[in-house]
């Protein structure tokens, strides 16, 4: 994904996600983040819409 962003020349994160998902021909991208702090692990999952790059939802 990082290589795709570099090739598209993305500078704005939300615009980049919109361009990347459109280039892949999908309706949205599933993004995840795993954080571990003091023995606790937190998983955050979100969906970014391809049309405008805005978050379509997130669960923590």
C-alpha cells in the first residue's frame, strides 16, 4: 500500500485513501491499528469510503 501511495503522489491522507481505493476498484478500504501498552492490546478497525476518503465507521 505504501508503494501505491508513493506512485500516486498522495500528500493528503484522506485524499490518498480515496484515490487508492478508486484505483483498486473497491468501495472502501479496511484499515486497522494494533496498539500494545502496559500489557493491554487495543485493536482499532475502520472503513474509509472510496468516494470521498472519509471514515465510514470504526470499532475499537
